[in-house]
């Protein structure tokens, strides 16, 4: 599996996780609904008790939208808006519900909004008007809309996954650029040898479109010869620099590699690797 396939797989997993995070799971939805209903019934009970009413019924809490619920009462009631704000805040905290919600108190007979407010974690977005104003005794419907019940649940996960994905994107981009830079750098690092181009870092000779692979030792020898073109390089110097400095016993290795180099350079008649008997070798390049 190459890097592109791994990267593509991670991206797919991320989007799958995203869809899963926001797709309403049945158990989660039911649990949320039940917790909201219990919390709102407690709010209704507190409102009735604040009016000294311990006998009137709180009608079943209705779920009118996915995150919107409604409390209604058997009889008329009047209350201070501050009481509703405080009772609901306490109940929401106890039930671990979203702390971002909007509340509307509607008159039963015309559905006109008698009072509304919004609570937000960001205090600047919190709006609680008409503090201290008493709502007269009437039939009211109290609707509570939770603004981000599921988004909040997954926020922590996103704080982890999104930076990781961004780091991965950056890393991939960095690796790609670095690889391209090194490739270009290596392509620029070549030496001209007759009709050949010699790439020591890539262990190859290139003549037109043809590539000739070189071993590491062949490259080391050829670099020495090119640096000392048309000069005699002593046998002792070659063996010392290529073999003995690396702790290797030479034997007949030098002659073997010289023979291999001659075969690879024979395509250019202007280049000759000459044996200077009893001394060493010379790379002769004709102008």
C-alpha cells in the first residue's frame, strides 16, 4: 500500500466519522428526549409550586421538533420570568443538557409570544429581557429549543481530529515538496564525461536517453578519475580511498571494478581508462 492509498483511506475514515458523529443514533436520540422531558416537567412543577399550586397537572411534554419541546399546563398560571429562567437553568444543568437554548412563552389562545429569552455559553449572546416583569395568570405554552444538543457532544472529538487531519495534510504536502526538491537537486548534480552525464548520487551514467547503472564502488572510482582527468592516479591511492578507509581488504577487487568501468565507458571512443603499468590508472578524455 503506497502513501497515496494510505492518505486516501484516512480521509475516507475522517468523513465517515463526520457523518457518524452528526447522524442521530436511535439510542442517543431517545435518551436525549427522555432527559429533556424529565427536566422540563421539573421546571413546570417548580413554576406551579411557586404559585402555591400543588394539585394542578403538568400535561405531557411534547416533542414538536427534533430539539424543540413544549410544556403545557392543566390550568392557568402566572409567574415571574426570572423564576422560569432560574428553574430551567438549574434543571438543564442537573440533566447535563445543552447550555445553549432558546425559550418562548406563548399565549394559548393566539400563540403570540408573551416572553422569550436565549441562553448561550458565550455570555455576549445571552439575551434575558424584561427582568422583574410579572406574567399575568393565563394559559401558557412554554417552548424550549436546544440549539446544539448533538454538536456539543462531538465538539471535543473535533478538537482532536481536525488538528490531526490538518497536520497530516501539511505533512503530506511537506514530504511531496521535499521529495520534488531533492529530485530536482539530484538532477542538477551531474558531471559531464565525454558524451555521458554522470550522476554520482544516483549511481548512474546517462547517454542520451539510455541509463547505465553503476555500483557504489564504480561511482567512487569514477569520481576520483573525473577529478583527476588525464592524470595518473596511483593504485595505492585508489585502494586506500575506496577500500582501505572502509576497513576492506582489496585483493584483486580494484582490477575487477576497473574492467567493469571500461565496459560501461566503451560506448564513447573519446574516453579511455588506461593502465599505467606498475603505477596506476589514467582516465584519458580526448577534447
